[in-house]
C-alpha cells in the first residue's frame, strides 16, 4: 500500500518532495480533535479571531517568496503568477478578519405585546475542506478564512499533486498563534479522505472546489448526516464579443483570462463567440499576441505559460484539439507539444482554433488547457443560446460598448459570474460561485461567510405589558 504522495515538478518530472499519507485512524483522530476544540474556539470573541487572522495574513506575506517558489515547483505555474496568488490568498484572510466583527443579529417585532424576538448567528461547527491543485493557496484561504472568522474549526485535505503549499500555510497559521487543533491538514487520496469526511458525525460542513462529478458524490455522501455543503465545481466559460466591441480591449482581456495558469482555471475563457463581421480581425489580433508567449519552466522569469499538471490533463487537451481538427477546425497557431511521458512533463503550446462548431468536444467539455476555440454568431440571441447550452454556469464574459447590449447579455446569461469588458472578475470582496451544475453557495464577499453560520432565534414570552 502506498504510504506517501510523490510531489512531482510538472515542468521537469523530478521529485520535489514525498508527503506522508495519513491513515484513516489518523484522519479520524484529527477530526475528533477539531470537534473538541470547536467549543473553545467558538467562544473566542470576534475581535480576537480577527487579530489572529490578520497575524496569519502578515506571516504569510513575510514568507511570500518562499511560498511562491514552492507553489511553482509543485504546480508548474509561472513564478510571477504564484507571487500574485499569495497576495490573492491573503486578501481573503484580510477580508474575513473584518467580516468576523460584522456577524450581526437582529430583533424582530413580535406579534404580541408580551413577546420579544431576537435572532442570532452561530458557527456551524467543524468544517472539512477539499481543495484543488490549480490554486493551492487561494482556494485554501478562501475557505479557511471565513470558517475561522465565523468561529468554526477547520480541517483541510489539499490536492495530491500540490499539498506542499497548504502544508506551509497551515504551519504559518500555527506560527501566527492559531491553535493547532483549530486548523489542521491531512493528506491522502481524495476518494479515501472524502469518504472519512462525509461519514463523520463530527464534521458539520463540507466545502469543496473541484470537478462536478466529485462534487455530486460528496453531496450524495453527505446526505446521511445532513451536512452543510458548499460546492465550487466545473465551468465552461463563454466569451461573447459583440459587433461594437473594442477589439483591442476584447483581445487583451480574453488573452488574460485564457492563458492564466496555462488555461487551467475554472473561470478561464473556454468558448470564444465572436460576431461574424469582426471574427477574422479578432482572431488575427489574438493570434499575434499568442505567438509572443514563452512556454517553459515557471521558475524562468520569461515564462508566461507553464506545463500542464499531469498526463491525464495533457491527454484531455490533446483529445479536444484532435477532435476539433477532425471535425473541421482550422489551426491558426499552436497545436504543438513538448511532452515526455517517461520523464513526466507535459507542455502544450498556446493554440487558436477557428471554424469551430458546437458538435466538437471542446465546445461541450471543460478543456483545462491553453486552447482557444473561436466560433461565430450573427445575432445576440444566437450567442446567448450557445453560451447557455451547457450544464455549467460558473463564469461568462462579454465585450460591448453599448449599454443596451450589455444589459441584455447580463440578464440573459445563466452564470453566477458575468464579466462585462473585464477578463479578471475574481476578488475577495465579491460573491464567487456558479449556477446549474457549477456549484452551490458562494465564496467571497459578505455572502462567503454565510455558509459557515447557523441562524437561531429566541422567542421571549411573559414580558409585562403594563407599568411595574
């Protein structure tokens, strides 16, 4: 039986570090510790919790370069992106440090003179998080920060490919003064740890970022113990470029959205729909920019696109490109690879495809790679129909300078995140999440702490109605 996770640098195939897999007994023991520590942590006043969260954020920032380097080594993303992710990660901690002091209750006017009604909020209990490999810092803090701010205890299982960043963040939480049983990290394979989490009577909430099939399984398995659940699942983001769009802006923002982390993000541009009158010019401008991208090791300062995370991800991207070409797509640039299955690295050069249609897999499935499929539309109604045609509803983008077009598209697109003339909608202060099979609940903003809270109301009777 495997006892360690081999953390591999996806840019070289070399071993970064072995991480010990926790046994089922060890995970259950950690869960029990988290459960026992909940009572004490929930009693700590909000201002003290806020102070500890801010200290954690400061400690992370003091170790920013080290964390970023570890992240690049285990995920492959360019170092500049890893540095940016550390800032993004601490922005969630900073935000929820403040939100912890704003968990207000309220009074409700009673239906009789002899009653008073008070509503309060309390933490749900021990929270278990399962986080993805593509943003190992930010996806962890986006869950841990609101949980701790609300008064919950927290246990996290990071992705098998990228556990080192999370391990470091948890160590820094201890250094900042957060008690060890309040925040814990366990390592193992998702199917095994997930089952322990969902079966546990002590875990009151599951929060997960990852694929839709895995999310559905976690939801089903959480039913027996009626756990709270938050799911940020798959996406298949459309980009609509209207006839009146500022082409240079549309190209720049589509470019920024698509190639971040080599296209391995849940909200990156996956389907580009361009009005037929400007499609040729848009494709030419985008191709010109894409050809400037340097593909390589993320530790190289000039690298803009790193490797794909593993062989499975590589095979999916190649299959999508081959399927599209077989069905008539034309390659404007790319369709080149630097992969070595024996050594274990997989680079995909940024690729632009035109003459794409909805029958191709790349228009129906999330690709998770640096591939841009471009198709055309003649009416906005047609564009909306194509955009809404999948089971996903996480993020969408459109470009127009006409307020009427923009208002129409915003109202018609069935996505939790709609971005107008903007390729980077993510931030700690906004409610991030999807519709349809892209998830349940929101992370970020004031909405992001709600899933970690229970609502309780007190009905007080027997209040004197007359003078004493």
